[in-house]
C-alpha cells in the first residue's frame, strides 16, 4: 500500500510541475505571440513590447522577476527527469533503449520543425530534440560527473551569454535604429496583423526562422545542462523516493528561495533599467545573468511543489495542474494554435495592438481554458492526441 501511494504522489507531482510549467510558458511567450519578439529592433521601436501604463509596468516587472527565464528551465529540467525515467524503464524491459529514445527524439524534431516553420518562430521542441541526443552520452557516467557537467554547462553558458548579450546590447545602444528600422518593424507588424497565411509564412521564413535556427549552437549547452540536472535528480530518486530525501528537499527549498530572490532582484534591476548604466547595456546584462538566476528560481518552484505534494490539502489544490501536465505536448502546441488565431492576420488580427496587461490577461484565459479542457479530457482518455502519436511512433519498431 505504501508503495502505491508513493507512485501516485510521484506521478502527480511531476505532472503538476509540467502543468505549472505550461502556465509560465504561455505567460512568457505572450510578448512574442502578440508582437515582433524576434525582431532585432523590437525592444527599441516596437511599443507593443513595452509598458505604457502603471499596470503594464507592474506586470512587466513581476514577469521579469518570477516568470521570464524560469519556466523553460523548468520544462527542460522535467525533460531530463523524464528521460531518466523513460530510459530506465526501457533498460528494465531489455529493450533497445538508445534506439527507441532516438526514435522518440526524431518525432519531437519533426513536430518541432513543423511548429517552427509553419506556425510560430518561438518553438522549443526542435531545440529539445537536438539537445536530447547528447543525453545518451551520459547514461553510463557517474552521478558526480553528471552533476558536474550540469552545473558547469549552466554556469559557463550564463557567463558566456552575459558577455555576448551585453556586447550585443552595447553595440545596438550605440546605434540609432533610425527611420529604416522603424519602417521595417511597422511593415512586419502590418504583415502579421493583416496578411494572409501565405504572407505571414513568407515574412517569418525570411525574417525569423533562419535566425532562430542559427541560435541552436548557443542554446544547446545551456539546455543540456538543465537536462542533466533533471537527469541527476532522477538518478538520485529525488522524486520516486521523495520521502527519503525530505531533508535535501527542505534544504534546497530554503537556499533556492533566498538565493533566487537575491539573484532575480539583481536581474530585474538590470532588465527594468533601474541602474545608472545605459539602457541597452543594462538590459543585456540582465538577460545574460538570468541564465544563472532563472534555474535557481526554477529549483525553488520544483522543491515547493514536491514539499506541497506531501500535504494532502495542498496537493488537492495543486492537482488540477496535473491534468494539463499529462497532456503537456498537446497543450504546448495548442497554446500556439490559439495565440496565432488571436493575433495573426488570418485570425482576429490583434497583432501589435494588445498591451502588456491585455497579453497577460489573454494568457491567463487561454490557460484557464486548457485547465478546464484538460480536466475533462483526462476523465475520458488516457493520453492526449499528440502524446498518443508520439508513443505510437516511438514504439513502432520496438522489439
């Protein structure tokens, strides 16, 4: 009986975290859904990305502190954790673990590229698929080596990206975007808000998709570090035997809280331009430092959910997140479908017209819709449609 309860708590905790991650992802992605988030001049001349009222400024500050750069690390951490659990089950069943996992990644890569090219430029699935292949290099490494690589990659990426983004911001700040940049952004907003699907696809292919793909070499090391951190937690049975690790979880909760609050206060100060540094340079430093501050806050969220799941009352409150998390891939893609139909020209055409507060509200409404829909769906079906296809593809040739 005790083992059954432990398994149930483990599944619900991980699913709850996935569902919670999807809330943060829609909140963080909304800025790029409703405006030219992938334009090099977006922060300078695209007013729909900046706050215009006190409410906008407050929401932007809260998003910088609690959301931006915290939830895709959470999703990445959970991917690494999921890899460990998936791979371990394959080994225990004497299946070809490497080959089956590679098939799983190929499906994710295919879906990610379709998502990236034909729907939205902010796709993260193709990045996860490419990075996932590197996980197979660590299946035989010791726990100590896995943790060292995880922390090393995260810290090195954070240091490198801080230098890179600060230098890039300094270069942009020294240049006046000028009328041509404003015209380019205005033209992009017009296409996205009023164009047909073909017009928008052509614009994105020429201005966004290639740029996103070129960032892969810079993104893979950081994502791999987060994958390995989740893999390490799985190896240590931190979720499957959470009760035996309560002291570690409580210690992690305390230290990730104070350290996360301190680091993210610094990051937010830079990103909100509360420092005497030039605006562009301040933002670049903040974005770079967030590569290190975000994962710390992420660990606070993870440890909070694990500790809350041990309490019957709190677990009942958080359990609705699990329904969304069980359909994580389906819900992630559904967020894009809903958002592009709201903002793109072949939908309602609200692109470039929605404030920060409006975008925040829209994100919450979309998520509430997913929360209710997922709760209804999992009562009738054991898997989401994309999860079903993913599983069928993965095991199609399993022997």
